[in-house]
C-alpha cells in the first residue's frame, strides 16, 4: 500500500527491554528497503499507545496501520492490548489489520 501510494513507511515498535540495532524491526525495515520502499524503523520505550500516537503526531503521519492479535476481550482485560487505546487516542486515521487464521 505504501509503495502504491508513494508514502514513506515508518516501522515503529515499543520494546522496553530491547532497543538494540539488532532488534527484529530493523531487519524488517531493511527487507522493505530492499523491495524499493522508502522505509525507516524505530524502537521506542514506554507505554505503547502513548508512544505510538505521540510519534505519529511528531512525524505528521498520514495513517497508522496496526495489527490485531485476535485476542478475546477477557485476554485484553487481563493482559492488556494497545489496539483499542491507539484507536481511542490517535488523532490520525488508524487501519487495523486482523491476524490471519491459522
């Protein structure tokens, strides 16, 4: 989608334990760059929804694309899930991509 629309792709993850240059998000970013996409990657620390929405505003993101893990409401309540928080707090459009069925 980013390539077709000639958009820059920014891969962002929030990982409070690993922000090294070897983080898997950077490998994914390099893979997309080799596919001729304008792509960068970034590891943030902190609360997921707040970090993602703040960064999106800072870079004037046109859209956020997030994955849904397909977890139940009980799972979300007990373990937390950033998707609903991002949807509520984002000032940018959010596209949620569901997890593929196994």
